[in-house]
C-alpha cells in the first residue's frame, strides 16, 4: 500500500483529503506544520507528499528543503498545493524540490491523477536504485568465491587506516595463500582448483569474526583485514584458520578428497600515517617467510 503524507494546517481540508485518498486505497498520514512533517517523514516513510506552502512554524518550502537535504527524503515526490496563480510561486516550489503543483481549490480527480503520476515516477526511481545497488554490490564481489574482491579490499583497508590515523585504533592484516596450488591445477585441472578456492573461501568465512573482512586478493591468495586486533590476536586467528584448512580434507567429489595446507603472513599497523602498500608489503614479506620456512605455518612482521 502506497503511503501519502498530507501537510496541511486546516483540519477540514486535511480531513477531506484523508477521506479521498483513503477511499482510493492509500495509507495516509497528516502533519499540521512543517516541523511535525519532518518528524513524521522519518517514521511514516511517505511515497508522496502533498503540502501547503503556507504553514505554521515552518513553511512548506523550507520543510521540503530540509527534507531533501537527507538521502531518505531526496527522492520523495512532492506536490505543492496553493491558491496562488503567480508563475513565480510555482517556480519557487520547483526550486525548493517540489515535483508538481496543484491549484486550490483542489480538483479531486486531478489530484488523484497527479498522485498516480508521482508514484509511477518514484517506482521507476526506486527500481533503478535497486538495480544500481545490485550492480554496485556485484562489482565488489569475486564471482567465483563470493568473497569481497581486490577493489573492495583497497577501499576497506583505506577506511581502516584512516580510523587508525584518527582514533589511534589497532589494525592487523593477514595475507594467506594455498600451498602448492599450481600443482593442484596441473595434476587435477582448473575445475578442481576452482572447487578448492570455493571451499577455502567458505572455511575462511566460517572462522573469522563479524568485524573481520575477508577478501580474495588474487589467484590463490586471500586477505583478512582484522580491525581492532593486535598481533597476538591476529596470530591466534590465523593459526586457527591454518589448522582448520590442514586438518580436514577438501572433498572435491565422491572419489577425490585432497589434503590442502596454507601459509599465512601478518603485519600490524601501529603507526600513524602508515600506507596501505607498506602494510601489504610487510604482510607479503611475512607470507614469503612462512613459505620459505616450509609452508603450512604462520609468520608475522610488526
């Protein structure tokens, strides 16, 4: 059911519009002044607003300007109602963020048509925003594993480093990759390799905390951004994941299960103005040391 908010200080006019719109199947809310309208909009979530221009405490124009400043109210269509026939008044309504203007006394059938047009317009905008949201979310996900991709990793790491600079918080980065992954691909084929990556991603997601961000960094390499976590905590987390990977075979099919191990490198950000690249480089260096020392182990650099 579409929601229409009426902003009108006349009890009689408000009641007439309430009855008219309710009979047409709309859910209707009424505010008597601009301040009440702003408060109601936050909880009623109107799909369309019908507002007088002249209102107590705050004019309809000022109310809409305030409403349009927020993201929630930006796309709500507004139909202004006024007895003024002046062109300048209509232009002021449009400048304030109104989408339509209806002359008083209001013709009821005309109002219903204008509401229907406004609703169709809002439905189109909402549908477009949903599609954009889906596309945006998809552009930040790795299509194979469903984990966040390198693009999201770069954005998230920059955000967390900014938090370190601003609040002095703690941050660690865990880099890991699957040991001898090329050998798996060479011996069993890339489809098996893909299944190993998918299973690996699932195990990582199951073993991290809600505050951790798991990403596919590239190829067989993964990254975990561990916010508010010191080196000791990150080592405990990495060791837990290493054991989870190594101790349970990766079941590829009914007749194929592979023992897989992984190596981990950790770096900790303690310094203000650390760059993402230096943090990544230290974690990569620690990962290299883990591999050089025999693989299936965790190494760190502070």
